[in-house]
C-alpha cells in the first residue's frame, strides 16, 4: 500500500511544481510560498479534525515535538529554496535537481537511522543523480 501512496505523492509533487511555477510568474517567490503555506496549514488541520486525531496532541512527547518542529523549519526553508529556484529557472530543470534530495535522504538515513545501504541502493542513487543532472543540463 505504501507504494501507491508514494506514487500519488510523486504525481502530486509534479503537479505542485507546474502550478507553483505558473503561480510565481508575476509575484515574489517568498510571497507565493507564504500563500501556499496558509492553504497547506488549512488542509492539514482539516484532515486532522475530520479524522478526529486532534485528541492525540497532548500525547505527543517532547522528543517527537523536537523532531517535528525541526523538520517543519527545514521543510519551510527547502520550499523557499525551491520556489526561488522555480522563479529563476525552468521547472523541467529545477525539479530533477531538487529531487536529488532522494540521494541525500538515503545517505542521511544510513547515518542517522542506521538504514542499510546495499550495492543496489548505491547503484540506484548514482543512476538517479546521473539522470537528474542529464535532464537538468540538457541542451534545448
């Protein structure tokens, strides 16, 4: 089931890239991100209340809060960088470079979460990086 959700996330992210690029054409990239963030906030909390999971908020421990707050800050910074890159560059070139985050995630997961990196994972990471660079720097 996780594969279905991962594919839906990938497709949704592609749509977000295209719509965001179109949306920042005539405004500052930081303003565009701020507008989008408000909508993300509304949707996220709506899902929490519709599912009734808001009752679990008091049960969240300090360590979890710390990880989630730091991740939230880094998410915001990442999105600001992405919006700025989209403002200045083509979506078809920005997105592949931004998706090299997959390779960084593999390395960071191995270091901090002790996830195993196999030869197959290394080969896949190298192919992903090579493919992203090939697409991003392709001649028009």
